[in-house]
């Protein structure tokens, strides 16, 4: 896991990257990572809970369906914080229909969702608008 702050305005202010084996015990930790990022971005509690729940559900579904990809499959989570938005990207071995994941995501958070399937992986990105990001916060 890493966090990379950036001093420039209008660009990414922080980034969290995490790669986890597709084990439900490890995937449970995504809730804390997502909640932390949502608090830093200044999202209200109800929206933070919606974003956290939707992303965690998507990650679990992608991880479960990707388990058949062979070997020790991993799910990668990237949370990018910008002054005007929070972007949550989940990348996992393919095994599910990317459109279905995107629709479930959109249904929970009603924001922009990008979904692509390439090279045996499904990547879903949620872009959640927010107020001014608090890149210097210690929350």
C-alpha cells in the first residue's frame, strides 16, 4: 500500500494503491481504505457510506468471479483524490460481465462509472464529485 501526496493544484492530491489476494478476509479491509479516502475528500457520511458499500460490493463480486482465472488472483484498488472528485478504480481478473458490474455501481451511487475489459482483466472506475479535497488533512 502506498500514498503519494502532490503539491500541484488541479492535479491528483493523493493516491492510495492496494493489491490484495482474492480472499474475503483481506477484501474486508477495503472498507477502511475507502472510508478514509472519502473522509479526506470531504464527502458527507451518507455519501461516504454509499461509495464505500458500492466499491466494496463491486470488488467482492469481481474477486469472486475472477477466482477461476487460475493461480493466486489479486484485486487491485486505486483511490485517486483530486480537488473536485474522488476516483475509485478496481481491477481484477476477468470472470464477470463488465457491464453488469458498472450498472450495479451506477445504481448505488448515481455517478460516472467507466468499465472496461481487456487482457483478461475487468477494470471499473467510479468518479465521485466532491467539494474541495483536503489534501493536508490528518483525518
